[in-house]
């Protein structure tokens, strides 16, 4: 019912999703997967896209 609370929840969802996906990326880097520059940049882009998609799905659920 409160739009500002929904926005705050959405920001927390983004932060949590980004934290989870970035953590998975760092685990992969620790296993020496994707350590060259091209793959590292692609994996960072994948983290941003995945966290953005998770946030969009949460926004759709919160505001629909």
C-alpha cells in the first residue's frame, strides 16, 4: 500500500540479488574460471544483467 516502502524493498532485492550473483562470480574466479580479461568482463556484465532481471521480476510482483 505504501509506494516508498515498495521502492525500499525493491532496492533491497536488487542489493541481495547483486550480492548473490557477484558472490557466485567470485567463487568462479577463485576456481580460476574466467580469469582472462574478456571473460571477466563478460561475467561482470552477466552479474549486472542477472541482478537487473531479478529486480525486474520482483518489481513486477510488487507493483502488479
